[in-house]
């Protein structure tokens, strides 16, 4: 069986695939009469100017999974980026690949991180590691298909 080992999610390791959104360290700016810290512009959203579409915010509720995890499907969105923002402080699994035939990489968030996949990045499905699995998702809404899926003929096992 083919194996992939999970690594902690970090901005440098994830940079080829997208953005890590976090609120660590001091805020970029203090606003609202000093009552709010703003961590400014943490993700580059891309909805493809060459296609008809707009940014949309949806709520996803995904079934919680556990490790070891069987990875048999990856997908990508060729017409727009996709941002997963957890609505609880629970870790989730983030899987990416440089293409369907490349060895996938797996990361686990620290529970306070969100991610934004660059447009066209091959990635695993939304994989919370604890319930409730509730996420705000920012992605492209439009009249044309923005989803390609690839089913691995032989699955990968993702482990700690």
C-alpha cells in the first residue's frame, strides 16, 4: 500500500499550492477604536477574469475522518481558487499534489489555520479530523464547471 505521512501545516511548505491564513503574532493593524486586530489580506483569491464568475461564500458540513485515512480521490478547480475557513478550532487534513500521477503531500492544521488553494491546484476533499466539520468556503460561483476529479487506481494511505 502506498503511504503519505502527515506534516504540520506551514506557510513555506504550502506556498506552491496556496496560502495559509492564520492570526499568529501581532495584528497588522488595530482598528475599531482599538478593540479589534486586523490580520490583513491573508489570501490571494483568484476567480479567473477570463471566465464568467464571482466570489461566493458557502457553508460546508463535512463528515469527520480519522488517521489513517484512505486517499482515493483528488480534485481541482481550474477556474478559481478555493478557501476553507474552519468554524471551530479543530485540526483538519490538507492534501495536495502536483498532479494526478505525483506523490501527494499531506498536512494537518493546528486548529486555528485556514487555507486557500491556488486556482488549478490538485487537492484532497475537505477532511475535518473532528466534528462538527463546519467550514465557511470562499470559491468561484459561475455558469461553467469548475471541478475536475481524479480517482486513484490504487489508493494512498495517509498516516501520522
